[in-house]
């Protein structure tokens, strides 16, 4: 998972830290549905950047559970997994995507 990774432009996320999300925008509803249907259950989270659209660094979030509502909204229980660097910005069906490169963290003893 490092080509055309869906990117949720929202807040800062960190490895091991839970990140609950309320999804209501149509483009992100589609993104979450695709993440679940394809079985990856993962997407990237980046903060906004006024020039590029989103930051050059972010964190992969893994979906632990999704609760879908009748009106199309959903509540997503996700947790940070790995940090990444954006290699190339792109878009798909109204939401951002990126080719990424994972950042390897060094263990602290």
C-alpha cells in the first residue's frame, strides 16, 4: 500500500494513537467505503497545506470499526499505524490520493 493511497485531509495523526472520525462529506464517504470494500482498511491522514492541498508528511490510519448511518454519515474508529512522506500528490473522485514512502522509526531503548 504505497501507490494511490487515499488521503484524508484533516488533523495530525500519530502511530499507536486512536483517531475517531465523523465522516459526512460525500467524497470521504466514498473513500471510506472503498477502503472497506477493497479490504485494505487503511488510508493516510495529512494536515492541510494552503499551497499544495495537504502536507508532505502524514500517518497511515487503520480502520478498526465503522458505524454507518441511514443518512450516509459514518463514525470511523481508526488508529495510527506508520508515518509516511508524500512522493506525489493526486486526486481521485473528489478526494486526495498520494504515492507515499514509509518512514522507518528507530526504536528507543
